[in-house]
């Protein structure tokens, strides 16, 4: 006996309704996600735009200040003010050519002396040096001879006419007795010596 079975869906409308509701919900979620994403991207873009606008304003302000400073420093080719001439004269008269001074200083240092450091401030060139203690050599004479060589060197004497000895300290470093000495060279702009 052959039996035939038929399946009849009496709830076809309900399934279509559920499918339509799912599609509406998916569409609504997609639209909400898109809108929220666009709002976030718009917020980020506005934030970056505001930061860039502030940077542009800062650069424009800096450019305006720089142009104002350049305008203050520029002079016309037809007229130089007294201040311009004084600045130019001061630039050339107060200039010290350090490369030549260092070469001249190196020529005056002998093998019994060593310069540890030197500095220049307020018109005074300070030379800090050392010499080893030797029974056959009078260290103070050695330092004074160095000062005399500096005074007789025209490259140094032109800008530093007054050269004097500073403090001298004897000490032992790593089992070696040394004299630490200071020589002060006064620039001609300093007034030619100590006051």
C-alpha cells in the first residue's frame, strides 16, 4: 500500500511576517550603526580640524612677530641711523678671534705645563693649568715664564693686555704631586686690569 503524505503550511503568513520583521530590524540596526559611525567620524574630524586651525593661527602669529622683528632690524640703503653705526662699530671693535688666540696659546704652552680648561666671561679669560712638582724646577718661575710668554705674544696681548697669576694650589693626585694654577687674562674692554 502506497501512502502519500502532503505537508500543508497553514502558517505561511506568520513566517513571512517574521521574515519581514527580521529584515526591518537588520536595516534599522545598519542605519543606526552607520549614523553613529558618521557622528564619531564627524566628531574626530572636527577635533582634528580645530587642532590644525589652532596650529595655523599659532604659525600665523609667529610669522607676524618674525616679520615685525625683521622690520625693526632692517634699515634702508639710503640712511643708517646712529644706533646702526654704533652696533656695527661695536661688532667690529669688541670681536675676539678665538681661533687665532687658541693657536697662539698652544704655541706658548711647553711640555712642563698642561692646560686643563679655560673659560671666558665678563672680559676675563681664565686659564686653569697644572704642572708636575719637580725638585729641579721652580714651579712659580715656570708659571711666571708662561705668563711672560703670553704677554709677549702679540696675538694674545692685543686683546688681553693685562695678564696676572691667580691662586696656585699644591696637591697630590694618584701619588703624583702637582701644582694647580690659574692665570687671568683681562681683555682691553675690561679696562686693562682688575678694579
